[in-house]
């Protein structure tokens, strides 16, 4: 598969749990921003999302698993913060590996689909 095809056709991994919980790209992106910024609110802003929405997604992920995904610290001189737990780091890494495996496994079929797509006229 060419880089161009990869940019045009992208498989999206979403894991649906039996109890209607879901794990997908958005939550993983939020975890990456939390890791990068050390803050749920800053991570939400980076994704153009309200603090409340970001906090609810973190809370949902923490509830989904037997181990915490994100730990938050309140108060203090720096006003608190948030960090991925070791489990959160492993979850993020495993999800990204699953995405990579999916893309690699589907490369030939995605290239075929790309070749069969109709193109807009005049473009």
C-alpha cells in the first residue's frame, strides 16, 4: 500500500465491550495528550473538547477496567495535574499496536479499495 492510499483510506479500530463501553481512537488520543501535557483540561483543549467532556471520558476509562488508566492529583502549588498509570501506558501501547496490526493486515485490501474508488469530476 502506498503512503497516499494510507492517507485516503483509513481503517478505524473501535473495541465494543458487551456492556456498551467502547474504546477507540478518541480516547487513545486523549490519553496521549494527557501524557504530553500532564493535565486533563489541557488535553481537552488540545482536542477542542470541554474539560467536563475530557474528565467524563477519563472517568469512563477508569471505570471500564480493574485498574486505573489515569491518576489525577488535586491542588498543590501547580494546581494539580494528571498522569497515565503504568496500566494506562500499557493500554495505550497495546491499542496502538492493534491499530498497526490492523493496518498492516488490511493493506492489500485497502489498496484494492483505493483503486476502485470513484473520483470526483474536474478534480
